[in-house]
């Protein structure tokens, strides 16, 4: 087992067994702050996200149930 896997395993066990709310909150803060750096979006990705938000705001979207129904109908034709 490599070092990264061993550290992850040890952390998971310690987190799982911990009852210390302050400790768990501190870990949550660390994870939250480190995740912010993980999601560096390109300008194209940001543009697509903004387009999607605009579409939703303007009612240009399909409800999940509608998409599932349409897919089931399509699959029956296959």
C-alpha cells in the first residue's frame, strides 16, 4: 500500500471514530477551503454555466420527470 493510501485509510478511521465536534468542524473547514482551489473553471466552462443559469431563469429547461418519460418512450422504439 502506498503512502497516500495509508494516510487516507488512517484519516478515515480517525474521522469515523471521532466524537469531537470541534475536531470534525476543523476538518470540514480544511476540506471546504481546499476544495475551492480544486475547481478552477476555464472561461468556456464558466460561460456554459452562466448560459445554463440564464436558461433556468428564463424557464428554458425540462423537468427530470419529463426527460425520464421521453427516454422511456424512446427506448421502447428501439
